[in-house]
């Protein structure tokens, strides 16, 4: 996306609102969510604020598929994402006769891959109107109108969808935002048909996380605050929540752990070494240059006022991702395959 398109997209997303104030309000969500201050707190609204503010910049700097993927030195980030999505399609055994639910579909990057490569129909679930409108536009431009439907609701309450509706389901970095993971999985379980497969990708703490280590706790808090995660589950927590909801867990693993040459999942935000074609705006110095450029662009009224504050927020979050990855206490690549029993 060029700067002109990005500017227009941001103007549409921000609707002339006070973006700096919105960023400041978002940045303090973790203090409002404490037990002492949590009366009336709604984490669903915090997640919505996060994507309202950040989606356009994330798409511009990352890709239309707003998720991480296992990386190799021979691939660009974009190629790695495609390979990862194809793995999901294979694991779910998708085919033309199926209808699949995309839980927390974002702007629909994965659903376009699913439709194009499997022929399955997809229904996207999202409570973020800005993201859904962008997904509809991109799907229409891709000629996929007839293969995709949308439901505007939270995945925590999909009561508008009948029981036993879908042949397959997937949730890519969406249920990590759930305030109650078991309840989210119960809703997904309810709308899947008996025997249906469910693929998920979760952000998790690893076995290296030490709750008594103040540095680990600080990194965890920075990740929670920057990504709007009410908590960060362990891989065991995710499996237990799946089983409590009724699923049979077929497999689950951190996809970043592999044999042979590999590139850490956080490398696109840390440096160019070990990944092809890395966009400069993802790198630490590139983010600083972008912040300086946006300051000038705001002064010239080429970008909405407050855009720089959003990039500062994303810059801090990128640093938290890198810290979580380098210490080994965090992974965004815990991937599982589960089944709803017959």
C-alpha cells in the first residue's frame, strides 16, 4: 500500500476522532482491568479499540494476513505465511463441499487463501465493523463475493448461529484475546458439526517463563498491554480449555520449534538477517524513520493527527514481541488441531 492509500485508509478508519486521546485511553487498559478497578470493564471493547487504531498500519507493514508464521532463510515473510496457511488447509482436509467458519476473520487474508485453494465456502466472524468492511472490499476485488459470508458478532457469543452448522473451523490469533478461553471454545464447539475439525493458532507462554522472574513478568505485561491480551495462556492451558469445551485434541505444538535451518518468528521486527525481502518499516530503525516522517506529514495535514502515536504504540509492541521471542518465554505459534467428537 502506498502512502496516499494509507493516508486515505486511516482517515476513513479514524473518522476525524481524537486519535491521540484514543491511543492514550487504550494504552491504559491494563490498569482499568485490575480487580480493584474492573467494574464495568469490557475487554471486548479494548480488543476492538486495538484493531480500530492499528489495523491499517499492520496491513501496510505486515500483510493482509495479520498473523505470524514459521520462517525459513529461503523465504520472504509473505511466502512463509502462504506456506503456513496451506499447512492449515491440509490439516483441516478442506474440500469444495464444505462450509468453514473463520473465527475472528480480521480483514480476511486467510479466508481468501482457503477459498482460492480449497473451494470451500467461508463464513467470517468479526465484531469489528472497520475490519469487516475492508474484508468485504478485498473479497469483492478478488471476485470471491459468492463464496464468503459474514456475521457481525463477538466469538464469545455467536447465538445468531445455529448449533452444528459448520463442517470445519479455524481461529488464527483471535481466541488469544478471549477473556474466557473455555467459553470461547465452547461457542466454537457448539456451532461445529459432530466430527468437525478445528485448527487454532494461539499466543502462549512457553515452559521457559518463570513467574518469579521480574524481567519475565515485565515482558509479559508489555505483551499483554500492547496486543490487548487480558492474559497469556500456556500451551497446557489452551489444551485444557479445549478439552473442557468438549474437543478431542489431536495435536498441538509450537510451530517455531523445528529441525534444520530456521529463522526466529520475531526476526522481521528485529533485523534483516535470515529473511528475504524484509520491509524496512518492520525494522527498529525503519519504525523510527516512519515516526519522524509521520510527524512531518501530520504537520502538513497529509495524515490524520495522532497517526504518529499509533506507530509509537506499534513500535513498543514490536519491541515486546522481540523481547518475548529472544528470552524464549513467548510464542505466537502454538498451533493445534482438535475434533468435535461424533
